[in-house]
């Protein structure tokens, strides 16, 4: 079983999605829900051995699989995970389970298609995190856009068609440059699409710079980094609750992971040369987008802008070069921890907003007030997640941000100073929203008619609360898995990889 574990995490959810899809119309909705739950549980179950069986002293690829796929072009079905990727397969499988539970009663039309879309997308995303062949990665990376496009476009809000097309075009067009980059690297490696071979081949500074531009447009859009972030608030606002949970918790992480797996190892000299650009864009995201979040009147849009600001921390950590040559270990590990934490916290925040929306059918902050009087249990859980979103110590939100700030101050005081403003802005926009929505007198008859969370909603809230507190109180279980792989990455990126340009004869 160990030899095919990654294949199971990919194909089991996809197969489950196909089975759910086969249940048919809404008259079979109960069967579709239970089959989806079983599929999501099995998908999460097969991801757990990736943690329990992971060798923390090995920085290389583990649970590897290799089978020829398109032999003519040396394209292979090559899978493997290391400390940089293993947690995201587990996080994705976990989030899919939460999404199935979150949409259990809420989705009433096309239930089978809704559940199947998430299961199939879960498998495709796991494939992208596990792929060790560039074309295999590209196929999974692009294919997962289709289920998300359908989720936003079919089950989304009034402007769902606009938001889904904008999401699809932004992410697709950016990725096309990456395909060109892969084809160029295929020629440079004498016919290999193996990502490890891409990382070893020497390249001129010009080639590395052009490759970095290609990777930027693919992965910066996905993160999303400022200034290519404008698709995300629209997508979040229109997406159903489950779509927002997966979008924030998982798909954004694929963009950041792309920088770790492709940009930094393949073009290290260019990354060192142009790190200041990424630092600048990241700090703008942290500070400016944090201020933009302050003025939002829609809860979902506020948390969407919060996601952009928090993901700015991630890209900042990835490009903290001490002395211009070596990445800072605290910053890189903190950025990866922030990615995992943001997955838990953002999923929890969007789920909380979804719980209120299902009752009031409004996301406007002004339409609420005094919710604590009618939903005290819900208000307590949302307070925890709001505090985590603000970076409160003992929650997962604090750990990654603290590590990145600690790493940044070792590189440049002002980088750390501006990054740390997120602790101010994050608390400001999150707690101000919480105050207006939850506290005070009952504002209107919609709030007066609210009922507290049911058993299903309480189960999701409890599970998410355990993850947020568990990671905040004991981050070692997360950092242990990534430590050796991060050190290997730092060493690789610090080595010159420049090829001498060949003069014409």
C-alpha cells in the first residue's frame, strides 16, 4: 500500500467523485451526500500515513512512484512528496472532508454534481502537489480549474458567471507561459521533463530571468500577489461556502508552492537578483491590501482581502535573502507554516460567514448586529477564528507570522517593521467586523429569528477549532516534517547555477 499511497490520494477521490456523479438527479440527493462523505473520509484516511510514515531526517522525495506515460517525449507518471509538499496533500484531503460536511444540507439543487466537483478537484490538487514531472504537474494544475470554474459558475451568487470567467481566464493565461518555460527546459535538459532535472541544469542569467517572469505570471496570479489579485475578491464573493473554503485553504497554496518547487530551485540566481521585486509586492499586499480590507462592507470580501494580505507574508518569507545570497530559514519555514495555518483559519472564517448567510441570506455587515444574543455557541467559535486571523498567540495564525517577522528582522529591520503591521491591520479589520456583526443589541428581525448552530455545523466548528489551537500550541509537529527539506532548498538556492553563454562560432 505504501508504494501506491500518493496514487490513492489522487485517484480515490476522483473515483469517488465519478461514483457520486453517477447517482443522478436530486431525487438521489441523500445517496449522493453519503457517498461523498464516504469518499472524502477515505481520501483523508489514505493521506494520514503520509504523516505517520514520513521520515523527518530525509529531505528528498518520499512515497515515490514512477511509471512511463508518454514515452516518445519522456513524459512520466512520477510522484513524490517531501517536507515542502507533504502537508498540503493532507491539508487538501482534510479540507475536502470539511467542505462535504459544510454543504450537507445547504446545497439542495444538483447535489451529486456539487459533491462530485469537490471530490474530483481534491484528487487533481493532490496530483499537482505530488507530481515530479513538469507536464504531469501542468495537467493537474490546469485540470483543477475546471471543477472550481463549475462550482463558482453553477452554485455561486448573482454575478457568478462573471466571477467564474474572470477566475478561469486569469489563472489559465498565466499558466500558459509556464508551459512554454517547461518546453524550453525540456530542450536544455536534453529531453527530460523531470522537475529534479530542471533544478540541476545550469542556465544563463537571461534565461533564468525569463523563466522567473513565466513562473511569476503563473504562480503570482494563483497566490494571488499584488497587483494580479483582483480576480480573488470577486471569486470569493460569488462562490458558495464550500468553494470559498477550498479556494482560500488550498488553491492559493498551489501558487505559493509553485515558487518553492519551480522558481527558487530552477532560477536561483535570478531569484536572488530580483528578490527585491517580490519583497516589494509582498509588503504592498501586507500593508495596502490590509487597509483595503478595513473599508469592506461585505464579510466575504473582507476575508478575501485578508487572504491576499496574509499570503503576502508567504511570498515575503520565500524571498528573504540574507546578505543577498542565502535564504533565511526562519522566514521560509514561517512562510510554509503560514500557508498551512491560513488553510485552517480561512476555511473556518468562510464557514462561519456561510453559517450566517444560510440563515439571513446576506453577507453585508450592516445587516447584522447582536448575533451573540441568539447564537452564543457560534459567536464563541467565531471569536476564536477571528483572533487566529488577527495573529493571536496560541493560535495557528501567530506561528507563521512570528517566524516570518523573526526571519525578516535578521535580513532588514524595515522589512520586518512593515510586515508586522499586519498584526495591527489584521486585528483592526477582523475584530471591527466581529464587533459590528456579533455584539450589540439585536439589530433587526432577521437576527431576532436566528437559531444557534446545529450538530453538523458544531462538528465542523469543533474540528476546525482543534486544528487552529493544535497548530498554535504545538507547531513542532508541522515544522519537524519540513525542516530538512527547507535546509536542502536553502543550500540549493545559495549555489550559483549560471551557465556561461556560448559565443557564436
